[in-house]
C-alpha cells in the first residue's frame, strides 16, 4: 500500500523559510515522479511543482507563484521528497500535500503551513 | 496560468446522475489528453478518480466516468450516493509543462 507522510509544517514569518518533508513507503520512490499541491484556507487545490525521477533527468517545474522561491528535491535513499520554501508570503498559507506522479495519483494527508507575522 | 473553470456547485438526488464541466484553453485541456479528476472530502487527502481524460485507477467505482471535447472536460457521476457529497476538482497538463487545477465544484446530494 502506498503511503505518503508529510511533515515540517508550522508557523513562519513573512520573508522566512520552511522545509517540508514527505516520507514515502509501499513503492519504489526512485522510479516515481513526485509533486506538491497546496490548498489555501477556503480555496481550491493549487499545483505547486514536480520533480521527475532521476532516470528521467530529475528536473523540476514550478507554478508561477512559487517559481524562484520554492525548491523541490528528493533523497531516494531516504525515500523522502522535500519542499524548501523561501521568501514566504502570507498567501503561501495552506495545507501542503505531496503526491505521486505530476498530477497526483496517490496523496498524503497534508501538513499545515501558516505564514503570519 | 489561469485556473480551469468549473461550476461552483452542483446538486442531485440519490440515484440520479450529474455532470461537472471543466473548461480551459488550447494551452491546457484542449491541447493534451492529460486531464485528471479528484474527489476531496474536507480534512482528508484528495482522491484521484480519473486520469488521462477517461481512465479510472483500480478501486475507483465505475459510477465515475469522464470525457473531453475541445477545451472542455466533463466528469459524470451516476447513481448518486450520499457519500459522493464532496468537492470535485479537475486538472490539466499545460504548455508550460506545469499542471493547473480547476476552481473546484461542491457537490450536494439532496
């Protein structure tokens, strides 16, 4: 059974940084493209970005609102996906989900990020 | 990249069928056969219902079906059940090699 467990959420100040982790189990993460999706309070789902498998180049793509501020990386030896969030803005507040594939095949339960002064 | 357009809400009675539309452009929905649909009960993980326009992952009920015509994709839920009450989202691959979601549709089972 595929399981994804996000962690690292919490309170951060505008302009600050936070790193989210997503530990995967039940499948070979090194073969998988992985993505991050978020949901602001009372709003819909928003695609954040994706990292390809190393076999497919390990490249990343990001949504315009986070490009240049967020970095997705992976440590396949630890079955872990990361989301480094820098220069945080209040509008980055929300629940962050990791998911398999670039469109979200399996999903984690999410971790809450609050950006507030 | 603007969000795909979905109706804010739809409703139906148990046993009925409903259809949710998802309208984009030739740069996303119309340009690729990479449209997905998700069911999201608030507070829970989203669940993939459909991928690649009309494919169901294993374990997803065949009451859920989907199609695409031009720049508009559609999700149909037949034989509505109380547990279908949730938020539904579409998403599509885009020319920028990113994905874009729809604004979401709240389904109420009367």
